[in-house]
C-alpha cells in the first residue's frame, strides 16, 4: 500500500487522498471529513506548503482525524488524542479490511507522545485481549521532538479558537 487516507475516528468516515494537506484544503473536503468550522476558519493562518507540518498537527489536535500513509508493507497512523479507544478502533476497522498478518503498523499519538510498532496480527490479538490499552502498553514514550515554536504557536491558535 502506498496510498494515503484521512480517517475521522469518531464517525468512521475514510477518504483516500494523494497528499494530506492539499486534500484537506480542497473545497469542502475538511467539512466532509468532519473538521469543526472554527478549525477550518483557521486554515488561512497557515501558509500552504510552507507550514505543512504545523498545519497538519494543528488539524489533528483540534479534530478527531487520523492521517494514514502506506509505505509498501508498512502503514503509518498519526493522530492527536488523549482518548485511545476511538483511534485504535479506527485502526482495527481499517486493518480488518486491508491488512494481512504481516502488515507492519506504525502508530503515533502526538497528544501523549506515544508511538508503537507491530504487525497487524499482534495488533489484532492485543485488541481482542485488552483493547486499546493493551496495544498502547507496548508503546514507547520516547520524547520525539516537536519544535517549541510550533507548540507555542499552536497553543496560541487553540486559545483564540475557543
């Protein structure tokens, strides 16, 4: 798999995409995905292309959406939520339709700074035995870096949106 997807992990809506930022900025796409109007109105504060990472992280922190990208035998899932259950359920549903036992999953939660890697077979076994908690028990809490300037800017935008 080399395709990309956006998944709304609250509604289960899934949209195949070519490039995450471009698709999200396309007319009506963010609304279809379930991004709140206040978040959509903040899109203009991010320079298309130049602020891509800040923009995508801002959207994931303020909407129940997950970015998915295939890398051949490996698939990455990125989201930002303190709630583990809905995102893990979305990954589980995706995997039941698309993954084989040796599909490699790379899961990153920006809200908790947890990441984990496992094969689909292991993910499925963990979900069946103990749900999202069992999957993320294997997670690393390595402190991956988000630039302080990006974090401060996003916090400021979040306050203005409330």
